[in-house]
C-alpha cells in the first residue's frame, strides 16, 4: 500500500481540523438511487414485420330499450349518479340500466353476474363503462378510492376474449392482460375472472411477488386467456421470454396513479410496448400525481374519459386534524390520542407509518400500554396478513399498525379513525387516505396526522388541501408553510 497516495475521496476541511486526520475521515456520500434495469435490453417489436392477426374491437349490440332511452333520461341518470363525460370524440353510448339490456354478453356470463349479485341492476360505473368498452373505445375511468369497479372491466374483457376465436395454442400468450399495483388486488381480480369465466372455458393466471416464480411459470406454460399481474413480476416473465404478449388485444391498467406513486411508470410502459399498438386499453385512476397525464396519453388513443362521482363532497365528510409536533414527541402524542379514541371498546383505529421497522417498534410500545395491537406489512406472509386483517375486522384487536404502502390495499370497512403517525412520503398519498376513509366510514370518519418540522416541504400543499376541504388549519402548520416558502430562493423549488 502506498501511504503517500492520497485517497480518492477527501474530507472537507474545516477551521480547527488537524490536517493529519484528513485521510482518516472519508467524505460520506449519499448513495445514488439506482433505477431498475428490468427489461432494459428488451427489444421493441417491429409490428410491421410481425403483422398480428386482425380482430374486431366493436362487439357492442345495443338493446332497443337502451337505444330508445331519451337524452333527457340519460342526462338525469348521469347527473343523479355523478357520472360526467369529460372527454370523447362523437356520441358516447347510453348507459345500460338493467341486465336485460346487456345483450352483448353471453347469457351464461350475465346469469353468473346476476347470481353473484342476488339480482339487482348494474352499478353506475358498470352501466356507463360496459357499452363504451364493448364499442371498442379506449377508456379512462376516474373513480374515488374504494369504489367498486372490477366488474366494470372484467365482464367486458371476458366478452372480448370469447369473441376472439383463435386456434388453441399454449404458446400464443394471453388475449387479455391486467396490470394492478399490489398482489392483493391481483388475486382479487384473478378470483373474479376465474369465478365468471371458468364455466365459459376461459383460463386466467395471476403473477405477482411473494410466490415462487417456478410455480407461476408452470401455470403460464399451460396457456391462458387472461394474465393478471403486478408490473414488476409480469415484466420479469416477459424479459425471460417465458411470457409472450404479441397476442394480447385488451390491456387493463387498474390503479395507474398508485403505480406511478410506486415508481412503476417505466415497467408499465415497457409492458405496453410489447403489446400490439392497435390494442384496446382501459385505465383507471383515483388521483392525479405527477406524470399521470403523460402515462395516459402514451397508452390511450382516441379515448373516452368518464369521471364517476365527485371526490370533494365525500372528502368533506371526513374530519381532518393535523397536529404539529416535534419528532421525539410523536409517540407520546399518539398514546394520548389513542386514550381518547379507544374509550369506547368497540372502536378500532388504524395507524400508518413510513417503514416496517417503525411499525414493529410502535406496536411494541403500544402493547406495553396493554392495547390490543397487531401489525400488517408487506414483509409478512400473505396468509398471515389475511388472518391478521380478518381478526382485526372481527374485533380481536383494537389497533392495527401498517405502512403507508400496504395501507392503500387494506379493506377498512367500518373503521372510523385513521392516524398518520408519519406524514406520507408522497404528498398526494394524504389525499388518497382521505378518500379511502370517506368510502368506508359509515358516519364520517376522522383522519389524524402528526406533522413535524422535517415534513416542512409538504406544508404548503397540506395547507391548501385542508382549506379546500373546509378544515381547520393549525397556526403552526401555516407558520411552517410560510417559513418554507421564504427559504426558497426565487426561481428555485424546495426539494
């Protein structure tokens, strides 16, 4: 070793430093965040050379009752159910208000949906989505968190698959591809495809993390009409040439905004690149994080956008309370808040933190105070998470701790109190929790958020969110927002 050769990284000298110690203090650099290289070497298909088999997009046969419905009646229905046609070239198909009008679907499929529902009529999302998608149009649905929309695209996807008469070949790949942000949602969608499509001869396969790839590959090798997956795992199979997407004619992106929040835009784009450009695409979003519009315009062509419901009225029913505290005081403040909320033993509270480590640490402290506390995070086995959630819903525990990322996938029916012990990493994640609580709380829920000076970069946006919802804005939060704005130089944005 050459002791006279200077090290590559120098410590920044400061007044009073001993120059002999310079070489003993290497400069610490923050490690650069490496972007995923999954699919980087995946070539873009030459569709002019491939010449995929033609297919019929428009399989819609409008029922006479639907066609004869007056424009005034259609407008009244849309207005009463919060259905707004935001964008779309030409006339938009009238909604299907009864299962008798769904003549484009096979009778067995309609009967299966009816049986599952115990009769009834299509929801407003299904009523307007079905005719648009069956007509072959690309579709963008904007819905509130917690809205039931899975049938709105699963049923047309099954009809689309049945109309595409292709020779049986296990190597052709799926006709329908559905992307979802979490394995729980992937499994939920897969179960619905299986329940409704299996009797019609359709086979669906789901791929996601948490299960051995070999098991999922064996399922894919048997062939499938529908493949549902998380973007990362599905792209892995495509990159390894274990899954071909050249036959896909129907793409669904459910929860596109959540995928953006998880940094999966590149994976979604790579998957779409492997699917024929004349495909039909259906997308669903619940919020508008940065990059959403860019992703929409890159995947959809000549699309119809429909907004279902207004997020603002439902969010107005949620009381939002923000408490500005020092970081070291958060756990004590949480304990005091839980004392108030859990006076009624039937109440249940969900607490969110940023990391799994924080979840375990806080849970241990709460158990020391004799609160029946349980944790759920993505580091747990799937079966363990299911048991924990079912026990919590049944009243076996009064406090559930989870991470923000896992919290988006939780079914929180009947829960009135959510607590952000840590402010969400993504600022729009706050609004998503408001909408989620609004959709499940029976009599208006309450969202409590602890905000520290370390979160100051989100202060201005949070102030605007609270004011827009007619909520009380703490004086300390306004002060943080003003101080943050004042500290930013003109022409530069705070990071």
